[in-house]
C-alpha cells in the first residue's frame, strides 16, 4: 500500500493532479470558516445544536459545519446537487431535453450549462429561505442570530451565499478537469470527513462524563467497521446480464460471436433516495410552529417517533424504485441491442428482452432498497439504543448518507488513481481484490 502511494508521486502528471486537488480542497475548507456579514456565529452554532436530527443537521453535515458557523460556503454544493437532480428529472419527461442528452458531447455541455443556471436560481431561493429562517428564529439566550435585521442583511447574505456556492461549484469542476476527478463528490466527502474529529471529541467527552460506557464505545466502533463493509458490498454489487453478439462483417474483418455482459448495479439510485426522504420528512418538526392545532399535533406525533422511522423506510424504498425507473430505460437498451445484432441467450429480441430487464431490475431494486433502508436507519437505531438521542453526530458514521458517500467516492478515487498507475505498468493499491479499476 505504501509503495503504491510512492509510485503515485513518481508519475509527474498524477503527482500534479493530486497536489492540485489537495490545494483546491484546502482553499475550500478555508472558505468554510470565513463568516457571512451580519450573522452572530456563536448564537447560530448554539441554535444548530438544538436542531440535530432535522434536515438542517443533515445539510450542515454535507456543508462540513459551514452552515452552523454562518460561513460564506454555508450552502455548500447542495444547490448544485439539487439542480442536477431536477435536470435529470426534466430530461426524462421533457422531449427536447431528452433529445439534447442524446447529442453527445455538445448536448452534455448544453445540459451542464442549464444546470449551472438552475444552480443560481436554487441558490437565490435557498439563501432567501435561510435568511428568513434566521430572522424568524427564536432568540437563543437573549441574543438574536442576526443583530441588525432588515433587507440590507438579506441582500448581503443572499449575494454572499450565492457567490460562495458558485465558487464551490467552480472548484469542483476544476478538480474534475485538472485534478483526479469527481470534484463535486470529493468536496462533499471532505465536508463529511471533517466532522469525524468533532465526533471523536464528543465521544471522549461522553466517556469522561460517564454517559457513554467503554463497552458501548467498542460496540459502536465495531458497528462502524461492519456497516462500512456492508456499504462497500451495496456499492460494488452488480448483476451481470450475459449478452451474445452475432457475427458481423466490417470491411474485410469478420467479428465472431463475442460474449459480454451488461452490469446492473444492486443500488442503482445511490444515496438519492435518502436525500429525497429527508427532504420530505425533515420538515415535520417545523409543523409544531403552525397556529393550527391539528397541524401542530400531527407534527408532534410524527417527529422522532416509530411512525417517523417507518415512513422514512417506506419513502426510501419508494424513491429507490422511482429514481431507478428514471435513470434506467430497458426500452433504449433493448433497441440498441437489436440495432447491433446483440441478444441475451435464451431471450428473444424486442419486447421479451425489455420484460426480462424489468424483471431482473425490479428484483435487484427490492434487495438494494431494503439494504439501503437498513443502512440509512442504522445510525438512528444505534443512537436510541445507546441513549444518545435522535441524530447524534457520534453515531452518524454507522450508516446513513454520509457513509454511503464516503465509501462510494473513495472507491471511485481509487479507481482513478489505479487507472493512471496501471497505464504506466505500476501495481494498484491491492494485488488481490475485486476493485473494478483493475483488469
């Protein structure tokens, strides 16, 4: 392993990419500590401590704690993720966008440009909602979050937060083009990993105060390792559909009957279902602020109860099927196979092939959705079992969206580095294993 890291720095191009990526990530983390004008950071941090386990806690974890500190990168890269998801949904339902997505590199650049415009719109809306939330939040210990409220603060904060997110998006694109790739994912991963020292310090404090027993801390550590292994399996597992290619004559060459496969991932939707479920259920605690007695009672009944967790699991399974149906189109795959004379052994081309893909994908999605729901609900189950409360930062790395993102991005980054090493006849990170980057 250590020799592989040394080999990575022996390659000039790879060394430049790694140093460039690390430099931009350092610039990003510095921006997470630059405060937004007009916000009392200490009061905001105290308020966020009370909001652990809600949607704000999840967004703050993805922002690396920048939102709870009122930093200029407070919204992080989440507006870009939201705009990308919206663009994917629109591409599936709008014919003109679907046609544009099939035009190759030019169409992809056009869609990326639309996504950037959408990011600006989402930033303006979210920054306005954040400013309004800060202004309407109850005063903490007699001090307001915004000492000098007004439209001057709103405009300044909206411009600052929007510009910060656009700059973060530009950093991610630079890492993707000139770094080791996956710039946006690396930024989110660095934000989540930055919370690990805070979680360790909290665990030490709880151990010192006797609120967390040593054997419980050991069990928590073992569970984190086991859940990491489960997430690796969930991320890497795939069903390979064998495909037979008929004989073709191209010029003077005859291409024989080759057998390949189509990989179908167990978790085709990634962590998007968890984000959708949180977006819906994360606002339930705020129903208690409504004046209607019925709405307030419903919000208090659902927030943090067994019913909330059951709905959480149901929404994750539903959005797994929903998002998989959007990004996976068996009709297009079957048409392309028929066009190039390919077929699945034992399955006739056309509609039988489409039905076979639907049958296999539905079964895969059911297993993947069940595993994803289990991983997502594990931190809450462990928190309640250890008596740490709902949404504890200490147990957030036993599963959930954060662990899924970390594992997925680390595996993708390893593949990127290994591809550079293998092209120059170096060994990869593991001589034995099933990392997909190796041949």
